């Protein structure tokens, strides 16, 4: 399976120094267990709402995710 990252995309992800790519998704915990899960290849941090107990569009999802990646939530 080819990576969904477009050419040059790796420079942004995985510690490339330009920016952090963080992904928040509504999925089951089964997604993380599949052998073809390539989310870690395209995002630095993957937050699955099944792991945090609330789902989008609940605003708490974004507050929890922001705290997990170290972004101030007072903005």
C-alpha cells in the first residue's frame, strides 16, 4: 500500500521541524489494532476519541486534545 503522504509531506511530519501534524478522529479502538493502520506515518500524534471517552463534535474533545499536545486552552 502506498503512503497517502504527498511528496514533501514527510518534511512536515515526524519531527521534520516545520510543524507538528496532530490528528483527532472518531473511531473504534479496533482501528489501532489493525495491521494496516498507517496513521502514525502521516501524523505525529493520533488521538482517538474512543480512548478519551468523548467524541466530536463535543468541545471537550478539542480541549483534551489540546492539552495532550501541549497547546494552551485559554485561547
